C-alpha cells in the first residue's frame, strides 16, 4: 500500500511552516489569499491520497485527473512559497 502523502513528515513540516507564516501575516488581504491557497492545497492533496486508497470508489479514478491534481499541488505550493517569502 502506498504511504499517504498527507501523513509524510516532510509535508507536515511544510504545513506547519505555512500555517505559522500565514498566522503572522499583518496584511489581511494577503492573509486571506494565503489561507485560500493553503485550503485548496490541502483539498488537492486529499484527492490524491483518496485516489490511491484501496477503499471506496476511488479505484475508478481517471489517472489524468490525478495528474491534474498533482500539477495543481505544484502550482499551489509555488504560489504559497512566493506569497509567504
């Protein structure tokens, strides 16, 4: 069975860093945008995890859609790193 990406230590550390930086933003507009990006990132990662799950109807997931989720994750992470640096 594939290890859940959302359970990886590297991702947990990155999420903690994102949350810390988002919570310390002074600009409310920037904070709101960062929070939306972060929430969408979590959603996309959960979709990827679910597509690899051995339970439920995720076994019929179209591999092209999963590839799109991965591309979205890369884009969202880049946006967050840019916004929070």
